C-alpha cells in the first residue's frame, strides 16, 4: 500500500520489475491531490510536493518532506471570499437562500428577437426600423440575433416601443426586463449613448431631449453607455434617467460602475418600481450576468397615480449632439418582461 492512496504495491519477485512500478506509485502520492477532512490530515505522509485539500474548510497544504505547510492566498481573493461569506450569512438571516439566482417564473412577455416576426411582435410604435436587422452572425444560443445600427456621422439609431397595455390589463407600476447584449468588436463612441429601458408619457412629454419633467406628464429610464474612444477601452454601462429631481435640463447619467467588453454576450437585467406619487421612494436596480451592479431607492418620477409604466423602449442613440465617429452596432437577444422582480 502507498502511504497516501490505496494502491497495492507489488512485492519483490524473481525479477526487478516491481522497482519501476513502485516508483510510479510513489509519484502518484505526490502528483495526485489528497482530498479529506482537515482533522484527518495527520493520517497522510507529507512527502515533498504532496498536496492535501481540506474538503470541509477549503484549506490547501503542500508537503515539504517533514510536515504539511498551509498555503496562503492573495489578500484580494481572501477579501472577496470574506465578502461572499458575509453575503451568504445575510441571505440566510433574511430567509432568502432558497431563492434561485435565475428566475423559474414564466415571463409575462417574451421576444426572441431572432426573426422578423418577433421584431414585429415587439414593435408597436417607433421609427428608424431600417436600422434593425436579423443577422446570422453573431449567434445567440445557436440562433440569429438582432443588430441595431447607427451610421457614421449620425446620432439616430432605431427607436422602438412595446406598449405594456398589450401585456397587462392595466399599465404596471413595476417591471423587470432581461435581455442579452453584445457590443460589436469595432464599437467606438465619442459621447454617451442610449440603450433599451423603461418609459412613460401622458400625452405631453417624451421625457427625453431636454423635456421638462414635472411629475405629471412623463418620465424615462433608458439604459445607456459611456464614451469609449478606442476599441481597447471597455464600455461603461449606465442608466439615463429623466426624473423630477434631476440635476439639469437633461436626464441624469447613473453609472453601474461596470465595464463591458466587445464581442461578448452579457445578460442584462433591469428593474424599476415607481415611487409613491409625490414621494422619493422609487426603486431602480441593474444586474450584469445576475450580479447586482446598481441600486437606488429614492427616485421621484411621478406626482400623480395615473402616470405608470407605459412602454419598454428600445432606443439606440449616440449623443447628445455628438455624432457617431464610425458605424456603430450592438446586438440584442431574448427579451423577457415580468411585472415582479426576478433576482
């Protein structure tokens, strides 16, 4: 038997064939990691180079020929592990550990965005739909995807609304959206821009382009991206929010403090819960790949009950007034909508 694994080593015979075989078994004792509980570590021989992983504590040891030496991990990783442990403990205290990180609820509405018919189902109103194409590359989940474009020297890409009255009996006061997003490999922006998000009007305001937000006529909360002058520069993802208490004529840029790479699919989740009319208790959250990246709970979008969430607005726009420095493209896939938060 070897000291660290259940291998039967052959006895000496009439020839020396057992020698190289036993040497191989000795190598196995150092090359193959030992996995057992921390309390059982003393039962194993700390051969020079042997490896021991404590399955109950996560500690890792290396043998030096006479004892087991515990390996340290970089402080950055240790801090992250401690943060995750605190988060798990917090979830356990709140009784939330039984919640799946991925919703099992059927969406109230789903648009695959991989065919012309799916696009037609989504778009109730809008313009510049000639800048929307179904393309075979890149694929998402083995299917075609939807490309949204802005020509070089222009601001405007497609603007498409899906009216929520077509999904719900009454327009909702909360909405969770999930979609997959990919920036083209050549994407370069000289200014901020707009991405899909939430909106409402009351017949008087589009809640964009410098419209005054009074709390009675409309608001908007679109996704957004920051400037990225070089294809080597990651892309900052944001919200662009028109609300009653915004800092100026135009909406506020609300960064998620998250940068996305080009030519990579990301799952983007957005959740909005409208404020009690006249109160600063509106909720806005954002996730990337199911990790919470943005949260704010003091928005005031409305002062009247009848101002609800009217549309989900797919708006792809460069600027401000700055035009796109080159042809821009993003890819969009698998839009899900729920009235309740899913993460």
